[in-house]
């Protein structure tokens, strides 16, 4: 069985007699999508709803990932940028587009290449 835990993003393959029991335990805490329930069965990731959702807001997801990797909350990043926290939230959710100048400022703070946000 191949399962995908959306947040945190984890792909796991579970095999054996207690696979369903383990999956039920994981589902109590996380949202789980089953990609395949047959051993040897595979589905191209590009065909999954998870992939389509991630691609629809690629920049926002990359920003959120870089921010988390830097160990910052939205509020902390906003403070460093001298903007409101909800502006960072809007960027991450794809509700607001990043300008080139804001991309440069964010990239500098998060220590990433600006082209990751372009």
C-alpha cells in the first residue's frame, strides 16, 4: 500500500499483516490519501490530486517550505520584512502574487536563490 500524508508531506509504503491497523492509527492524526492499495501497483504522481493541488500554488508552497526550513513563523518573516503577517499568508496561499522586489527581499532573508520564487 502506498499512502501520502499531506501535512507534514510524507510518502510511506506499508506492507505486512498489520498495514491497515497502522494506517488507521496514522489517519487519526493526519490527512491521508491512498495512492495505491495493490503491491506493485503504481500511479504517476502527476495524476494525483495532491500533485495538481501543489502545482496550482507552486510559488506559495515553495515559500512556505523555505520559511519552515529557515525555522520562521509567518509572523517572524513578516516582522523581518516589515509587512503584516496576513500578507505572508496570502503569498503562501496564492491569494497574492509576489513582486520581483518582494521576492528578492524574501530570498535574502530565507537565504535562497530568488529564482526559486520567480
